[in-house]
């Protein structure tokens, strides 16, 4: 259940920032920045903080190589599904949603990996602390 919550948080962050519909922050901010500049900046900074938290946790737990491997794994999975005819490449909106799902899974895995590793190996990750 904790992984599911972390993944839903990452999916919400990514899809609220941008998605193929008109209901996203990027579209809203481009339409309203001239009349709602303070709110646009505030919401942009809140999103930036959330991205920093997710990206920092992901890079610290699985590292850049781990991110690359997880992206490659999901890319190969999508390739297989397209090859088998389960997914079509002609549906642009569907492809964009698949990209959002894939990236949110990468962030969800990155945020949850330290917990999973501790359960599997019994070893805890510890940050370097200056004394």
C-alpha cells in the first residue's frame, strides 16, 4: 500500500503539471500568467519543490543508472506491447498518458526503493551526517 500511495503522488504531480488535456498547470499558466502571475509563480514553486523531493529521493535511492535501467525496462515493455498489437502508436493522447504513467512509476519506484531494499536485505540506508 505505501508504494501505491507514493506512485499515486508521483502520477498526480506529473499529470497535474502536464497532460494531453487542457486541464493542467502548463496550459493554465500560459493562459492566465498575465492576470494571475502571483498565483502562477506560487503554484510553480510548489510543483518545483515536489519535483525536487521526488527527484532527489529517486536519485539517492536508485541512482542515475537505476533510473536509466527502470526507464529502459518500461520502454522495452511498451515496445513489446506495441509489437504484439496491444498498444498503437497512432493514438497520441494515449502515448502521452503512457509516458506519464511510466515516469510516475520511475519516481514511485525511486521513492520506495530504500524501503523495499531494507525489507529484502535487512540493511538500512543511512545518509552521511556531519558531526
